[in-house]
């Protein structure tokens, strides 16, 4: 398995959104109602917000064999 950690690029936006949605649903199924999850995901992981976070914070993706499988986002 070939794992690469790199800065997020514009072309990664949709992949990051998909990872966020998949991981949230798997993690919070039966804990947080789907309506609340969808509301949060639509605000935190929409294209405009992801572009802003990419510009203004540290945003990295994890790739395995060329496919984005995770990400990390933080600020000081």
C-alpha cells in the first residue's frame, strides 16, 4: 500500500466532501439524526467552505494508490 500525505488541491474538493460524508454517516449512524448530519455536512463541506478552508488553514489529504481516503484540517 502506497500512502501519500500532501496539501489539498482544488481538484480534491469533491473527494474530501465524499470522505467527510461517508465517515460522518458511518460514525454517527443511530447517534445523530440524519437530518442534523446533512445540515452540518452541507454547511461545513460545501464547495465554498472547502475552498475557504483550503486557502486559510492547513489542509492535507491522505492518498492510497492515488485515491483520497482521508484528510486533516487545522488552524493555529
